[in-house]
C-alpha cells in the first residue's frame, strides 16, 4: 500500500476549506468541544478508510453524541495513562516521552477505529510500531513537519483549523497500511 505524501496531507483540509470553520466550535465550552471531538473522530475514521480527499460535512447532533460517547469510553484509559505518566515521569521523563511518541498514538488510532473501551488496552498492537520502526519514525517526522507548516500558517489564521486534526493523518495512514 502506498504511503501518504506530505503534499496530499497538506492539501486535505483545503479541499473543502469551509469545513475548517468547524474549529470555531472549540469556542463553545463543553458542548462545542464534544461536537468538535466527534467531528475529529469522523475525520480520522475517514483517514482509516483511505479517504484523504476532503473534510466531511459537520453534523452537530451526531458529532456531539459521538464526541460524548468517545470521551466516556476513553475515561478508563485516561485514568490509567495519567497514573502511568506520573510514574514514568518520576522514574525518567524520557520514558514518558517515549510512551507518548511510540505507544499512545497507535493506541488512540486503534481506539478510534474500533470505538471500544478494550481497544485502548490492546497493547499487542504496539508490535506493529516496532516491527515497522523505520516507517513509523518517518510518519512521526512527516507529522512534525506538517505541524510546523501549519504553525507558521497560524500567522494568517488558516493553519490552526487545518492543523487541528491533520496531525493524525499520518498515524491513521500507518495504521491502515501496517495494522489492518
């Protein structure tokens, strides 16, 4: 399967640019956050299906429901992650950063793909990261580069909405190519 290019990932949010205005839901506390969260889950689900063409249409009610549901399902993992992060930070901050770079992203994409509480705890999926370590590091570097490009674009305000969800585009591409 072909790897997603930085050019295609960069163009993604601009293929339906008015969809980037949905980032403004972040200005409405809690309800807007959950609606935006559900929308981002739908975007990433699209990435997992190989849809890198354009942003989907925002649907407030269904995105709000999805965002709330995903948040509630993620609570057990968030609690476990917080405890693990505190322990690893006490031992060595480097270990915590390794966990955040190598483990958390793939578990999060797995959770978004399967949408079950258990999927956040399917640690066997981590083997795909280490079995394809070079590909994974390239994907991380592409994500950083794209984030830097959108950060620079924040000066003209377009980079913030574009960068809000596209950092997951490469992780979803990796998952689609290496895990499924």
